[in-house]
C-alpha cells in the first residue's frame, strides 16, 4: 500500500447504530470507508471498492459473515484482504469457526473503539 492512498475499509453490518459509529470512527482515523448491510452486498462491494480491510458482522441477511469470509478467501483477487469479524456472540466455537475460515481477527460487540482502531492499524501495518 502506498502512502498516497488512504487505507480502504469496508464495513459490513446490518445494525445501523453500529454502522454509524464505525463509519464515523474510521473516517475520523483517516480511512476511506464504504458501508453495506448484507452479505451479498459485502461481496459485491469488496469487488468494486477493493478494501484493504473488512469489518464483517457474523449475523447478516442474505449471507452470513462466515459465508462472506469463506468466499473472499476462495477468490484469488480478494484473498489478501484483512478481515475482522464482529459478533455479539463471543462463544469460543464461533471465534474458532471465524478464524478457521480465514478471519484475521475477531472482535466481540460491544467493543472499545480504542481497541478496534489499534487492531485495525496493526493489521494494516
């Protein structure tokens, strides 16, 4: 990634309040941001927007975050994108499933915005 281009973050979540706060936070940190509300739109937007990192909710309409993660990892053009899975469920089995499908990190809601930003910056470094 060159210094001239802002890192791109795709937010895929169907909870408007979470999307608003994440979008605000990411823009404030200087990232270029795109937002989608379901799994199918996430895959479509990932192809158009070419994000560096995706904040991916597990529970979404049309396709789950797991399905989106799996599809991205199977696509050679998108396989390198960093994925942070977001979920209200922090059960170990779900975390293990997300990581097994290729997620780079897992963050449970509610999350600390400071931790979120630190995690994103370390993955993009």
